[in-house]
DNA sequence: TTGTAGGCGTTATCAA
DNA sequence: TTGATAACGCCTACAA
């Protein structure tokens, strides 16, 4: 457990620390043989330059932070995969943080990142109705941020989203065309941007088809699965919708459980379409109609935008980009398809 | 975008850098008012001590690395959640790395971690049949490692696993009891520890019930979904098993797709049980019988063991622990339940 | 091609 | 209670 660093290597090889350093830094100013000797010894000692020391000098961490509301969720897991893919190619590492949709956690983590812990941040946000000034600090520190999927409209950073409005419109219209008259909209937090936009698509589709919007049919759910089950059960018993448009896959699953227990048959008595990135949606009973976002591609794109900014840094002003990818509506049995 | 650090704060407040530093380090040797003044100014500047500089000094990174074969997988996603939970409570951050089950990626990442990038490592391994010496280097550097779920038997570190043998035995026995005579075992890599142990449970259950083991019924699949589909289709057409015991949930899903396309009815013509952490297994068509590992708890336990070692470091020898949690067999419709 | 030296931002030690 | 100073390990001008 002898400490090893470039100084030790230098002594052992009777070279200076700068030469050792050069061996690790693709510097051309070094004799090939010297370099080989150094690397050989380093391998023997299992030595690699200390990342924290290098970062301190260079002010580059080779690390990007990824902040998401949840990890155990097909959409985010796939998006993270996409981000990882790009990061890896660039030789970057990923610091992962989960907010559980709690705004305070988001703030505290972002503030922590202020101290040069990461070169950039990719995040899907959780605190729509709050003060977003904590993000301004990052701007000052020159830490680029990219939002994906869930964004703050009032913050000027690059954003990767999907055509939620169109998809929601299309899905709702599809339910209407299969005969639904009373379509409930399930949402977790209707005040966050995604909840709002998706709802607008729903509302406008209703209007186009001359169906009056009914506030009672907008069902605001929670993070807790048991509570959601109770809410949805109550809705089905009392409000008796004939269609469900769910903005989040969890709520569609909860609806399935409720229907199973209440012996309500999907799609005969209730039709369902949901936003979902679940790969096995076709295997559900019945197969779930989904609006599927290109999660992996969104991750790729978000990471690409971030690296664009990282690489342009200190070279002129950075143009923030908005990128909108297309979701796809898969009509399956749950909506009579 | 003026650079801010303790020096600047010191100048602004006419104090020394040491005093500033003390204000951030719960040091008692500081006047309360002074501390308040410092923290107030820091807040105004959105300042936090640079993490890389602190780490360099203290040789503590407050970061743990998590290495998993895949992220978009219910088991690992839940395990990561568990790890994150514990890490967060300890004020630690998570560096996430995905190996795609490629041994070389695992090695290269672990080697990278040699340089003091993380204080400890939690991993689920991918390279059973290889030389594991690269892990010895970590030992020298005093970087503790904990394995979970997929482990190397020949490496002496703490391990968190589940009772795979018993579960596999039980699941196979269950299939036999429902009348299966030709049970196929689906595995991704039968040479890795998990594949082996699970297979042993399968083999022994067959033997107990006087069913001859048939090599043909051990189906070695791949990482590629399309190839798996083809393999499984061929098996069902040609080898005609009446039961499937899948060591990995992906393969059970592939089987479902094949059966759907071939109009083979589950469980009438083919019964299935699979290892799986899918929360919505009951919603599949038909509901999937699963052996469900306590993924979240495994993450919690693995992280707890790691922090135990981290906290004991430099204080006597560390005892490596083996922890075996219990999986649960859920009998559902896919196996006639 | 290699060496010297200063500093990245922080904190621990020692002194005041 | 506060201040001066020397590291932590590395990299990069600049000098040789």
C-alpha cells in the first residue's frame, strides 16, 4: 500500500515529474522510449494520474451530472443509457442523481454542483412552480445545462423535448374516434410543463370534436401508488369515464390493477391510452396503447447538445438550442385497436 | 464570471483563508458571528468549496462508483435506487457505469477508478471466466469493493446475493408439479456464477423428481433480442418443451413474443416461470410467474456493507461479509397458478 | 527531449 | 479565535 504518484515514478526512473506527466498526456514532446518505459512502470504499479489533482489544475472534470426524477422507470433508464453512450465516447463519466420529484433535492444537488464537481449538467426537472434562480448560478460559473423532457420554460438553456401536444391531441382524438365520450385525463402534477402541455392536447382534441371539457375528468394523482389506486378506483366508480388518457405510465398500470379488481373489461368498458416507454407494452393484458417517446434518442441528443456547448466554451457565445423529437402512437388492444 | 474561492472571500472579509475554510467545516474553532458573516457572503456569491481541491487534500471523494451490466432493467434500476438511498444519507454521490456485460469495459472502468476517483465501488460483474487480477489493484489502493447479485467467487470482497439455488429448485419443482416433463432452461451465459447456480437448482430439482437431465434443453441465449427470438422460436418448434424456466426476465419476454406469434397458448401448451423484478408482472398476458429478488434491499445492503468498510478503514482489518437475501416465488397464471 | 518551478483551491498544523 | 504556511498530486510555461 505504498503511495504512488508521478514523483515516485520520477525517482524510480530518474526522470522529472514533468516527463512522467507528459507520458500520460499524449504530449508529443517526449521520447518514445522514455514514454514506453514510463508507461510500463506505471502499469506495473497500476498507476494512473490522480483525477482530482488533474481536475484541480485543468478545471476539467470529465464528468457530467445527470439529474432525473426517477431511475426505475423505463423512460429515464433508456434516456440515461443514451446519455451514457455519448459520454463514454467522449471519455466522460456520469454522476447520477435522483430527485424523487422533490424540488428541494433538485436545488440542493444543483447547488452542490456549483463547486466544479461536474463540467455540465443534463436534467429533467421537478419544480415547475418554483423560483429557478438557483440555476442562474451555474450560468455564472459557466456550467452548461441541458434540459430534457421536463423543462423550465423560463430558463434559457438547450432543451430536448418531444411533440407532446401533438401526441396528446392525436391520442385523445383516437379515443374519441373509437367512441369515447367521457375521457379522463390522468396526470401527476398538472402544473408542471409536461402535464400542462399534454393536457392542452387533450383539451383541444375534445373541443375539435365538440365534447365539452369537464374539469371533473382531470384527475390529479400522486407519487404514492396506493393513493393512486384509491383515486382511480373512486373515479371509475363515481365519475364513470369510458376512456382514460394517462400522461404517465404508472397511472395506466394503476388503472389496469383497478380494472382487474373491479372486473371492468378493457377496452369494452374502458379504453386506455398512455404515455409509456415500456418495451413490453404489447405483452400486457390487454396490450397497452402507448405514446412512446424516443427516450434513448433523447438521451443521445441531450448529451450531444451538452458536449457541443462544452466544446465551444470560451469560444464565442453559445447558442441555446431547442430540439423536438417525435413520439409515436401505438394503437393496441387497450383502446380497441 | 469572476472566479470565486476562499481567497477572494478572505480578502473581501479581511480574514484569512483558514478562517473561511473553517466556516465550511463544522469546525468549532470559529466565532459564531464570523462564521455567519462568511456563510452569508458565500451564499451571496453562490460559493461552495471546490470539491476537487478538498478531495485532493483529504483523499476523500464522497463518491462511490456503481458498475452494472445494464441500467434499463428493473432489477438493476431498483438496486441502484437502494444504493442511492444509502449514499444520499451519507452525503455521498454516485458515479454510474454500465458495462453492457462486456468484460473489457468493466476492467477499463475499474482501472480508471484506481486513481482515487471514488472512495469505494459497488458492482455486479460480467466476466466470470476471466482473470480478475485487475481487482487486486484496488485492494492495494485501499478502495473497498462490494459485489451484488453477480459475483466472482475467487475474489475476497463483501458480497450480497440471493438464494438463487433454492429459488431455482423451487421454481423448477413447481413446474414439474404442474405436470411439465420437458422443461427448458433459458440462460444468457451459463458460465457466469448466476447462470451456473440457477442451473444447478434446476438440475437438482429434475433429478429429485426422476426426470433425466437433457443438455438440449439448456438454451444459451445472447444479448441481442432478435437473436434470442430466433433461438427461442427454434427451440419451441423443434425441441418442443412444455415448460420454460428463465434465468433472466428478458428471455421470458422473448418467449411471450414467440408464443404470441406462433399462437401457442401459455400456460396450456407451455408453462413459464422466470427470474424477474418487473413490478407489473401480474399485468402480463398471462400474468407471469416470477422469482422476484429483493432488488432494492440488495442495493441498500450492498451500500451499507460498503460504508461499513469505508468507516472502518485504517482501523483494524476489515472482515468481508457475505449476505444472502431471500427471493420470493410468485406463482401466477403463466405456470398455471 | 527533458528539467525546474509555480500554482490550481483547499485544509491541517502550528503559532500568535 | 484567527492567521501563516505547507502540503495534496498534477500540469504547463519556460528554461536548459
